């Protein structure tokens, strides 16, 4: 059986990833694709338990290095229990955040050692690197404004402040510049339907290749 496609959506707080994944999944399903959605940190029972440690609580609860290790504990469980089985049966997997989030949040913005992150990727992402990564980009202050309007209990990363989120945006753009064959930056400003058309223009060639 042909392996499925693995697509990750990335971006800062308030960029609209969850909305765009939902719209994209509906569009792919309408085109006859076996598609599932998931998220990080999370996606499996064990990873969801670790998620609560990461996204709730005081802003200084963990160092960037500890966050990296927790993220990868969650990610590996997610990979083993959900992502690899889905890809093996030929399904498409749409993931709200993946390994680039660790590069950007804990690495570029948080200061964790890039060598540690690279080593974890090398050992733990075997068979589970995205075929395509869509980076939803908007100014950090606008993303934080949207996230604050949304509210909710999982606000630990939002509370890290504007300077952190400006570094985060820069880190994502650096990732896209280093890996243009995998990453595409999409303007996330505008209403959800307008942004969805931009995302679809990026994803549609993947569908054409699959067919």
C-alpha cells in the first residue's frame, strides 16, 4: 500500500492553525482522501497527558531544555501510536504543530541548544518527517491579540511576552528559508476563507501528485 501524506501546519499563537486544519481536512475529504487531523503536543493519550504539563501553569514552570525533552517524549508516543500507523495504511495526516514548533519555540525563541534538538530529531523522527509544512505567518502582536481574545486555560506560551513571540516568528521564517523544498510560508492575515484558499493553493499539488 502506498504511504500516506504527512502535512504539518505551523505558526505562532493566534495564527489560525486549528481553523485552517479543519477547513483543509474537509476539503481533502471531499476530494476522496482518507484524512485525519491531530495536534501537538498531544495526539495520543500519553502525549495529551504531557501536554497539560507544557501548556498550563506558570510561564517559568520549565526551562527551554526541559520543555524540549517533554515535547519529544510526547512526540515519540504520538508518532508510534498515531502518525506512523495512519501513514502506513495510506491515510493523510494533518498535524497542528510538529517538530518545527520545538525548533522555533524551545530553540529559536527559548534558547535551547540546537544540537540537542537536532539529535532528538535524528533519533526520534525516523519515518515521520512531514512531506509538506505550511507556516502561517502574521505579525507577533496581531497573533497575540487574537490569542488573547480566544482565551482559555492553555495560555502558558502566550504569556511569554511580545519579545519572545517576535523571536518565534523570526525562527519560523528562518526554518522556511533553510528548507524551501518542504516549507511554504502563507500569509495568515485576512478572513479564514481567504487564508484557506492560500493554504489550498499550496496543498493542491500534493493531491495532484497522489492521484
